[in-house]
C-alpha cells in the first residue's frame, strides 16, 4: 500500500475568534497558486430560493433555503449523500428539535434521518427516521447493503429504504496502540469491495467486507506532523489515489467565501464542519456537503434566531488524464505526453496552453513543473506534450498533477495515471511481536490488493537487530505466523518499541514501528 495516501490539503484556521485558535501557517504556503489548495475547487452554488424572515445572523439571512436540508423546527448536523437505484439522492443526516432546552448541546441525543431529493444539491426532505446516533456517514457494501455509521455503532439494511438494524463494529487493534480512540470514523471503498477506515486520531484500519472486523494497520497517525486540534477526517478514493482532509476544530478553514452564489453573494457561516463529498462514476468529487452553523455552538439556544443545517456546494471535478510514456519518467525524459479525455463541459479550444504545468503536486501547486510545448488531437481526445527535460517527478510518484487555467480564467486541474505504476500493491503489516524463551513470534498479514512476493523481514529494537526471517508469498488478507530466534539480547517488556523492516531483493520496501496498546 505504498504511497496509498495523497494528502492534497490540510486546511488550517485563518483567523482568531471566540472558538478559534490562530495557527502559524508554513511560510511557503504563501506561494501556493490557484488550484494548489482543495478549497480552490469550490464553485458557485446552483441558483435557489433566497430566504425571507428566516433564522440566522445577517451574514446568512439571504442564503438558499432550498439548498441541502433546512427545517425551522430542526437543527441538522453531519451526513453524506448516496445515489440510489431509484435515481434519487439520499442524504443521511442527524438532527434534534431546535427548541431543545440545551440548544445545540443536544447533539449527543441526535436522531439520524433518511432524507431524499431529486436534485443533488437539494432540497432534501425527511422520509424516514432511522434511530439514535450522531455524525452519520453512509456507504454501500460489496453485496449492495447500505450501512450508516454513527458514533459507537452502525445501522444496516437490505436497501436504502430500510428497515434498519443497529449493530456494533468489531475492532482488532492487532496488539498495537490505538491512535486516539475510535470515534468520528470515515470510510473509503477499495477496488475489491473491502473498506479502509480512518479514525478521529488518524489511525488506519481495514475490513475485508466493510462491516467487521476492522483491523489496525497504521503505526502512527497519518496526519502531517503540524500543530492543530484535529477531528472529523474525511477520506475518499478515486481511480488513482486516496484523498484525506482533516478538520482543525478550533479553526475556520473554509471561510470566507466558499458558499458563494453566482451573483457574488456569500453565505458567511460561522463554522463549516463535517465535510463529505459526492463522487462521480470515476471517483472524482463533484459536490461537497457541510454541516454549518451561524454562530458559536454554545450560543445556539432553544427558540432563538440561531440554528444549523447541511449545505451543498459543487466542486470543479477536474480532468481525466493519463500519461502515455511507457518508460519510467526520469530527469532525462525529454517529452511527457499527457492524454486528456474528452467529456461534456471540457472545451480543449479554451485551454490556456501557456498556463499549463505538469509534475509532482509539490511543484505545480507553486507554479513550477514542466511547461506545455504542443497539443495533438487524438480523435475526440487531446494529447498535451510537456517539455520533460530536468523535470523533478520523483521515483515514487504515482499521480502527477496538471494545473492551469482556461482562457476565461477558470481552473484546470487533474491527476494522471502512470502506466508503469502498480495501483494495487501488496501491503505487509505485522502485529505486535511477542517473545518467549529467546524466540520472537509475530503474525504478518497482507492487507494489500495483490499477492505479495517473498519478503525478508528484520526486527529491530533501539536500532539493534533482534531477529530476522522471511515472509512467504501471501494472497490478499492471508496471514502467516513466524517464530524467529532472537539474534541479540534486548530488554523487552510490553511497552517495547519494535521496528519491522521489509525488504525485497536487498532493497527496503517498507518500515513500520509498533508499540503495544496494553
């Protein structure tokens, strides 16, 4: 699962207020160009019905009340959207009576609602009450059954219309330290129908069937090592890579301006949280939906002018790209040929060729990368040839990025498939080792999507080799138990930090550090 995660963006707070801590952003972020941040992809909201005499501060009074879901008698939070076989859109969202004595702080007693709409952006209407729960996230299992996760459990049914049965996930920490608890979970379906889950603290878990057990494979939080109070991760997978965005709950990362109308009016919500995305058939996010509130949560009281709802904002879905070079791209590659697929809404004649850059995200997000030198029509599609000399595409690059603008100034972007990259690699992961009478025992499992090769394994403690052996060929989800003689003496207890190094053909391919939970 090498390079499984692509952290497109980590959105930090931008200003200080009653519920906000100002963060010092990396200095280089000042040089990001348009398209270098995820929030550059937000588009104007579709036209709707403007509010009159509705709840909310002046900053949101003229919002589209038919966008997402809104009801003056209910406060809504969280939720995501699935498309059903009935061609309707199904938003699973939680909420509580607006007149509840504790106001917004009634959220621990939330009810999960099943709502539907004929339009992706709403309005959504409640058609069923599923049960108690907060922060729902819905997904579809390989066998077609829908699951609605809520904190501490989940609901499952044979169809989106229920009836729903409540149950609990099973979690196997594999003798590892759990990364900051198991709440606010987010899920991404893998190509074989299994599911990858990220918990609130950034730990990664995998379930072969999407229900249970979820087995922990991470050895640390997958969030970047930066200052922040993180919660509410959202993960999704497109045809190439995983994308993860995590919220700094003391910040206001999405303000100002992402909820904009076509006429320029902006719905300036106090907080945008619980972002989820709706994906097209290629896995590209085409809409984001948020839980929003017009004031600080503790100031939302019963029967007042404040409340919360769920809103929908369209996204620039990007281009469908692939690299035509069959050989691995190196600094000596003279030309890089990128195929852009034709599709509705893409006008090749409107491409500003001078603005186009191609390469690693770390380059093109800052205006660097390879420049376009010519274009070649290929049927309805387009080949863009980039000057590849002295490009800085790394050996481990798996999804180089195109970034630029149209002649009208609209954002162009996309991630390209590389023909020489294995997008379904094996992934070996060990449970916490145990030692008995100078023997070290551990279980190694393949959590990847393809069969592994024979792999050499080395176990280190404080940089000293403790044991070594070989892992046989393993099919996806197959495991093997190893019993290895300890080469060196080491002080070992139930808190020992082990480093497991995996190598093939004399080359290190992966390393993980494991600490026991108990």
